[in-house]
């Protein structure tokens, strides 16, 4: 397979400017692939897929007719981002997460941003992710959003935008780390010559952050990762990260609360737990305060948290910043708390609870992407240009019945990168989820999870709906100012 028949089409292609000119950061990659012997690229792809299978890199799809557990789809042709592009994105992501942390802290304390009428109070109070129980809570080190996965896209001009924020239990980092190991073995000399920035130290940064937020001596603190269990879609990642950090992987039934302290049940008796990296949504975290029928959480955990006897990452209540209606206010949030303009812009967004916005969305529904404010995984949304009249009518009825539940955005022509299809190299749409760790400082892991819409012409990149991933290579080519 070579790039001689690769088609650019009417999208921003991250590899080629036109059919004869490739972009500077990927020249070595294109040259390497074009020089491979016939069948060699396909052979390396099959070897990578076998490695994924042998390593057990899987995810669960609850609605799949093919069975619950599936091997994570992966394409070996890397996505490449120049160092200068990445440095700008890194600054923008740090700016965004610092502002969002200040916002969450304000919402659960003084609420100045509401008093100053930057955000309408009803937008906050009507959010399903708003947790009144977190009012006046002081998380360790005043950090709420310890781990964030912010989804980025590029439009037809190559401009990056933030598509959404994921501050509750962002997943996918394990695929980033495992993909990197496989692509390094697939293209070892190419990887070395391009001086790709490392991602392998993510578990170290994660563990150091978890120890940092402990209210005890960090060095003597006990850290655990709380998982819903083996049937969760991201269980592979939970067990992978626990193993990489050298911490216990626990379920709710493994923990108990006594006198507002959290303990882990062991064969030697109870052992106090000081930090929980929780991969359970707020709703299921503590049946005493949230869903009373939850069997996944720990009764009394929130009491222990409010008493300052355990640190939780991410802190309960961070999901307020995941609400897609509140997302539309993030540029105002950045300006309010930091007095800065956003470095990475938002996608223009219509809030359907605004009557004027609602009427515009209904009148132009065939052109827009309509999403639920608390949706995930590519579910519960309408892609206007690819929808039928019947689907548009159904969504119009939903919008009128519950406008607060929806937002709408213009349909963005996502950028494309090459993948290996059956007999040729073809462009597919992608997004990017970088991971940010907020501890003693803010650390952005270079690159992140590039999700790929493997289905031709699809804009849905989620693995549960036919998407997969690529390794993301951020190059060490950042020139100093003045050079």
C-alpha cells in the first residue's frame, strides 16, 4: 500500500496539502510507508492487531450483538502533530482546566459568577450534574478536577476547537499507553528519528498527583482505584492503571466506612484508605447521598470526604463542568476568572433552553448536530445532514418537550488522517482527547487518544459505534522564540 492513490477530498487532511504535497511533519512517515515492500504495511497492521488481542486490550459494548467484550480497533499509521502546534494546544488546555477548577470551586462556595450574572442561575441549578451536597466542601489543595480528558477537533481550515470537556471519569488513557508501545515496535527507526515526545510516564504523574492530594503524609498514604467491576466498559483500563501505579484495585464491596474513615477489607483486617481514584460516576458513589439503589459505591463515603478523611479524584460535583449547556459559557468563565481570552475556541453552540436559540435550532435542524447536555459515547444525538425527515421530526418533539436537555452546534467537517482500508490508504475523520493531570502543577500529556471514525464518511468516532484509535505522535520540534 502506498499513498499514490490517496484521495484528499473536501476536508482538511493532516497528511497532505494536495495529492502531490505532504505536510512537513509527516514527510518521513509518508516516505517510510511508500518505501515498504508490497504487503509489508498490511503485515505490520496484522501484527499490531494480534498484539492488542494477546495483551487483552478490550472494551465492553453493552448493546453489541457480537458479544460484550471486543478488541479495541487500532490503525498503525500514526497521527502526527508538530511541536509548535502542540505547545499552543498545551497552553490552551492548561488555561481551560485552571479556569474550570476555579469555576467549580466558586459554584460550590460563594457563587460569585452567578451573582455577577455571567451564567444564569437556572442553568446551574437545573443541571443533572449539579450536586448540592458539595456546597461548602473544601477538597484537598482546592483541586476538584484532577484528571480531565478534553475533546478537540479540527475544522476544514485546520483550526482546533474544544468540542467538549470530560471531568468526571474520563477514559481512554490506557489505549494511549498501549498503542504507543505497539507503534514503537511497528516503526522503531522512524519513531526514534522523529523524536516523538513520550507518554509512558503518565502513570507516574497520576500516582504522584494522587499522593499529593492526600491529607496525610503523601509517602505513607494508601491509594486505591475504585472500579464498578469487570462488567464496566472501561474495566481493562481500571486494572491496567492500578497495576501500573502499584495500587489496589477495589470495588465498593471491598470498602467500609467507620467513624467517617474509609477502610479496605484485607485478609489481615481493615486497612485505612487515604485516596480513592474513583472510576464510578457520582450517581453510584454513595447510596446514602445519591442513588439509593446503588450497589457499586460505598455507604458513608461522602461523609468521610466532607470530614476531610479521604481524598477523591475527581472530586464529586465536577460533572457540572461537563454539562454541554455550561460548556457554551467556558469562554466567559475563562474571561471571568483569568481575565484572558480563550486560547482554544469553543465550537459555536446554541442552548435550547434559550427560546430564541430553540427556534433557530428547530428551523435549521437539518444543518445542525443536536446533542443531549449529559450524553456520551455518541448516543442521544442527531447529525442533521445525515438524518431523515422522520428523525428530524422526532428530535423537534424532544426539543420542545424538554429544551434544557439539548444543545446544538453546526456540523463541523472534521479533519482526516489516513487509515488502512482493505486494499488502499483512505482518509477518515478523527478527534483528539488529550489528558490533563492537575496536582502540584498542571501536566498535559503530549498527544492523547486520537479516535477514528473507521466507517467511511462517518463523523462518529466512538469505539462503541464503530470507531477506533491511532497513536498520536507529538514531535519535539518546538523552536524557541526568535529562532
